[in-house]
């Protein structure tokens, strides 16, 4: 995978692609001047296909970049991403670089808009969550001419560099741990998969791990919205009303898992004897729960730090060309107090 920073696209590239003058391209992109609708559409289509983003830095600054790194994440309401930002900020602490955050709400079209606006100010690098993007977003990332690090996931092919964990492997590992302790009637509760690709990959790995032992998920529930305790309570109650014989519940994140735990404790259910439960993320905030939730630590702070270090290396006067551009973290699976251990003779 090449480590060289690509040349950023220019007006000339767009001009050549659509067959009009650079002045006409400039007028269209600045939304000024008298340009026909057909020409305007042709210019905008060419710019989008190329991934060209106009430079908002005026005058003498036009050939320079600012000491900002665009950090694009899906949510600030999720406890996961503030820890990633903490790692990024720590790595940049003694440098001129500053992270600037944009939020996409897991929507590809919003990710396009956020990235477009951020690139127009010519940041020194981009750190962006996930590997799944629209064609327009991938084109912008590919042709930005700056270091790009995709984070949180390594189950796919990056535009440039990536740092994260294998979510499919995390799902397989949890399935293995559950089966080892003798659970067989399993329910899954999580976010809607089309929006959260990493949750989808964990689900795929989880079901694959169960299938190898001849076990299928007996019930499942998905929702849209934040990772809320109340939602976890509600989903757990509904699932057990439908499927009272379940002996294990796997949640796509710790917050709804904590809600499920509180519902089960209120109902007097024996955890983990009667029902075992597990989540994902290893959220420190939940350490004060009555029971320690079985979970997987997703290395959030470490991912942020490593991504920032890749940016710093690429921008240094003497970059280490042997430095890894693909970094796979090893998450820790903790059984906590909610996944039983069978007595072995």
C-alpha cells in the first residue's frame, strides 16, 4: 500500500474532465457568473466523480494547508467516540496539529457533506470512522492529497491507512466463549445493521461462530437510535416475552446490554445461571453496575492514538517509510459476572 501523499486535484483536472475552461469551472464551484444549467451540471458531475473539493483558503494562503486534522465520526452520543477523540488529542498534544470534529449520524450522504466542507479548508490529514463510504466520499478521500486514516475497523480495504479491530473476529470470539460455557438458546439485540457496519460485521462473525457448533440464533431484535439504557430494558422485556426459554442474550453494545441487565435484575432473574448476557465496547462508565457485564474492549483510546501517529509520521520532514499503514488491534474479551463458568472435572 503506497505511503506517498498524492497530489491534490486542481481546477485544471476538473476542466480537462468536463471539457470547459478553468474559469468556467471556478464560476460553477463558486456559484457565481453566468453559466448555463447544462454546463453547470456537467462541471458538478465531473467534480463529484473526481472527488475534487474547492480550496476555501483565500489569497496568499491558497497553496498552504492549515494545522487542522479532520476527524469524522458517526456520533457523539455514543460513549465510544469520545474515547477515540481523547487518544487523537493526546497524540497531537505537543504538536501544532489540532483535531476538528465532524459528525455524520451514520448517514452516507451526510458523511459526504461533512467531508466536502472539511476538505475545502485544506486540512493536513483526515481520520474517518469506518471503511464503507459512498463513491463520492471515496473519491474525495483518494484525491485529497493528504494522509487519510480510516479507523475502528480492519475488515475491508482502506483508501490509504487503517487502524482498528476485526469486528467479525470479535463476534466469533464471543460466540466461542458463550458456547464454551454451555449456553445454547441465544438471542441477539442490536442496532439496525445497514447503518452500523461494524455492528453488522460482529453479528456476522457471531452467527458464523454459532453455526460451526450447529446452533442458530433463536430470536433477534434491532432498533434505530442511540445506545440507551431504556431501550435495552424495553428490548429485553419484549424478547423474553416472545422467547421465554432463551438462556443467553448478546447485545451489540454495552449500553443496551446494561439496560438488559437492569431489567433482568429487577425481574429477579438469576444472572448468569438462568440467563447469561454480554455486550460490546468495554465502556468504563458501566463499572459501577451491580454486575460486571461480559464484554469486549474495542481498544478505542489506542485506535485514536495510533491513527494520529500515522498522520504525524506522514507529515514529518523525515517520515518512517517502513511504518505500518494497517494496524490491527487485539481486543480483550472479559467474562465479567454475567457469563457463567461451568465446573470442570
